[in-house]
């Protein structure tokens, strides 16, 4: 057997032995996702066991270096692990902004101290991060952000407001864009990290059309941020921000793949759809399966150094539009059952609430229109 | 196996790109059309494809071929698509070769395909829309069979040296089993071929089998077990057509994006208009996704995956849909000149339409997937 074949056999055996049966069930709602963090009281025993076992092997972040809590796997080994997890329909042990966004940015821009401090805690799910990017006056025009960080010698004094901060009320730490120079736009932005328990930080959940509040307003009132928590150089935060956005877009594009384990849309179609809806679902499935191939290709291209730097924008655009279509079709297939908002039978309206939640997919992390602008300019090189 | 071309495959792509752009660019197709060519392709070009080794890509080394796979065949087909090169490559060197592979006929036909002397045609379709049904009858007659029925949309059927015919030896038209594949040689008695010029200037044939006698040797594989070689043929044909579509769509997109950077109206480049930028960017996304789906299908065929069939349908459908968008956006964005015969883009639109129908269109494949998934 080749090394990779051995790795596959070992991985298969380990997953079979260690992935709890509950963690092979389809993800039904947001609550099924494991985010980690200081407060793990929400986790079921199976979720906790799965996260801890995978975390101990570094397989929550299989391709991060071992010294920072990762699995140190090669691209080929990571691919095998993904395939083997898909084979048994294993859920991700841990989904977090630390894994999908901050981690890659720290690996590229962080100091050795910052990496050793933060990355292992992300890998083991001990600290949950949130993202302080958008502000009331800075949405698509993110670089117009105004939250200020005043130089006070050994610390910054941060004042301002963020908005659409996902799960800020449940997060332990924040990675945050702040303005350290008001005279220039992009070149006056810095990237800082701080504890959400710091004095002067407050959050207020925003009630959304889904009836849930995954997003918050986040306020900073004279928050002291030690200077060693600056990532990359002062006023060079925009480089970090853009790099991280690429990873955020990759993560959001994963929405296009649908939930792990089973295909609720196909299940709904089996229960009976008229011929026109059946055709729409079938054509949707073609696009979804093609996008699935694209997602694999995108990862391979990234690891092989062949991906265009703006390709995450294409992935984000396609994946989120696809996910919105998926949920529209689920609603159509579900008929009046899919409209129940509170019943136990509907799992408290998880279907319609998820449908409404997807409408944010093409807004958060840069709107579809922003992604199309980026593809036009950077990939197709169309004129301004 | 990562989903991108390895170094050898990328080298083959560069070779095919240069060779086909030089010897069979769009103006080659235009010249054949303008001369009212009655063959449908250039035999000299087919010979030179053989000299380049292209016709032996899918033929095993034990048969004198290169022993490569569908990824490599796809690389050549994409350049054929990009240049709209009329060629029997897809029918002969891809679909027919896959059907014959491992059968007693391989030894008979592979040498001619390798040397560029043999052209094959696929007599599969019996109706205007592709269906997985076979009604053309093959009845036992002496030591052989007698074929009776009609086929249509048979590329190169009027000039082919070898016609692969799907025939019914048992059961009824829509049955999965009871199909036998035959290799019928040129000039068989009772076979009439009526060539039809298609919208894209290619020639396809309506074939009428009026009691065509063939010997038992003409059976490809086993009697009543033609579904295996037929499925191989269809899988290869579909992925191949998907690759050719990628070339048609990619060529269209490149020409269109280039035009957006040159054409001025209202004193500015039209490519600076966001209305066009967003449509171009959307098209780019659809083409990328189609490319990934096609490469995955080819890799799965090459590795013998049991999930290849689904991947092939996804590739054929997505490549058809993405390329349809490409040619529609192309003609629209070129404006009036896109409507002229003098300009090439209309040829791309016509070719897309033909390839989209070949071996089942997007709706056919979506339906097939839905049935297999149980709805």
C-alpha cells in the first residue's frame, strides 16, 4: 500500500471508531452546529466528544501546522480526510470564525507569540471569535469605517460601533477593524484583537426577519486594547482585512453545498412535487452537484497554488445564490407545511426561518454585486 | 487526484492548442462551408490528428495507442470546440473507441483509427430528442443478423467506414436489456444514408436500415448485452461533448470579454458599464463551474468510479447550460455585428445548439438524475 492508501485506511478506521452516531445525522438547524467557546454548556455529550477527539488530533484544522494545534496534513491527506468524513456523513466537529477566518489571517500576518497564543485555542474550540467589520455607515464600502483607535502609548483606546456582528453576544474575543488614521481611507485602517469581556464592550442582538438574532450591534466605549494585539503593522490592517475576507467568502460559499448528511430537497421532492417543480428541482440539483465539483476544484487549486486570488469571490457569489435557490425550492416543495412557524412538528419553523436566513448569504461578507465587481475587475480585467 | 491538469496533461493541452489553432481555426470551418463541402470534415486534418497521436489517446498501449484517459481526450476536444474544427474525433477516437475497447472488434478497427484512415459514426438516436430507447430491430438470420429500422442525427454517417449501431435483439424499445451493439461496415447492402446539413454547417445523416445483413462477427461484446458497450460509448460521448462545449463557451467568452475592452460607445469602453460587467462575471462563474464538473466526470471515468455516471450527466448538462449562456451573451454584447455571417460568433451559437442536443440535453440529464434519486 502507498502511504496515502495507508493513511486512508487508518483514517477510515479511526473515524468509524470515534465519530459518534449522532454526529453522522443530518444537520437540522443552527443549533446542530458546534461553535466552541468558553461556554460549552450548550453542547450535547456527542458534540463535545466529537469536537474534543478531533481537536486532540488537530483534525478540526487538518492542514494547519502541528505546532499551532493543527493536524499538519498535506493537501492530499486533507482531501482524503474530507472524503472519508463525507463517506460516513460525519458532521464538522467544529465550525468557527476562528477556523475559517482569523486562523488563516494569523498564520499569514500574526507574530509567533500571537500564533502560539490564539491558534491552539481555536483548534480545540476553547475560544469563540466574532468579526468586527461592518458599521452603520460602512457596509459595501467597508473601508469607510469610523471606529477609532487612539494611540495611548502601550494601548489603543477604541471607540465606535460595529453592526451585523455575527454572534457577538456569544463570542469570547473579537477581531476588529479600527481607524488609526483619519486622513486616509484604506491606509488608515488597523487590525486588532481583543477580549469581548473587556470593559466598555457591549452588544445588542438584532431581531431579524427569521425571528432569530444571529447578528448584533456591538458598541465600544473607551475600550483599552494592548498594543501587542495589533496584527500586522499599524495602518496596514486593510491587507489583513482583504486576506481574511477571501477566507470568509470561501466559508460562506460552502453554503452552496447544502447541509452535511442527506439532501432535504430531494426528500421533499420524493414526497410529491408537481412536474414543473420536479423539473426545477432536478435542474437545481445539476447546478448544485456541479458546484460541489467546483468546491473540490477550488480547494485543490488553492493548495496547488493555482487559484486566482479573486476566485473566492466567484465561489461566494455562486454558492450563496445557489443556497437561496435551494431554500426557495424547499419552501415550494413544502407547501403550507413549510409555513408553520412555531409548531413542534416543524421544529419551531426551522424550514421557513432557515429560508429567510439565507437571504443574508448574498449580503454578508460582501454582497453578490460586490463579488461581481471584483470578478469583473480582477479576473476579467474589465475597465473602470 | 487534484482537480486540475497535471504537468503532462497541461503539456498536451499546449500542444493541442497550438496545433488545432494553426491547422483548423474557425476559418477552416468557414472555408469548408463556403465550398459546400460534402464530407463534413477534412480527411487531411484527420490524418494529421493521427500523426499527432490524438486518435490513439484512449486506445491502450497494447493496441498501439497512448493509453491515456478521458481527461486527455477532453483536452483535445476543448480545443476542437474553441476553434469549431469539424472533426470525427469525438465520434471516432472517443465514443467508438470506448465502445470497442476490450471487445473482439478492437483489433479490427483500432489500427485504422490510429492511422487516421478509419472514421466511425454512431447510430444511436432514433428520435429528434435523445432518449435511452432502442427500437431498430436485429433479427437472427442464418449465422448472422438482419437489421431493420431508422436512425438519425448520425454525424459523418454518410462517409463513415464503421457505423456503430444500437439495435434491439430482445424486449421492447424502452427496455434496459435486450440491446445489442453492432459494427456495420461502409457500403452494407440495404443501408441508405441521407446526409442533412445542420444549423452549424455540420453534416449528419438519416440512416435507413432495410434488412441489412451482418455476420455474427459484427456483434460488439455479447448479444443482448449491448447495454455495457453502449453505456461506455454514451459516457465517453457525453463527457467529450461537455469538453467540446467548454471550448465553444470559453472561446465565446474570451472573444466577448475582449470586445468589451475595445468597443467604445458614449465615448467610453462598453466594458466599463456595470450592467455588462456583472453579466460577464456571472458568465465566468457558470463556465468555471462547468469546467470543474467536466473535469471531475473525466477523472471519475478514468479511475473507474461507480459514481461516474452521475458526474457525467452533471457535466453534460452544466456545460450545455453554461455554454448556452455564453453564446447568448456573446451575440447580445457584440450587438449588430454579432448577427452578421461575416463575424464568427454566430458559428459558436450554432455549434452550441448542436452539441447541447447530442447524447441528451440538460433536461434529459436532469430528469435522469431525478429518476435515479427516486423522484
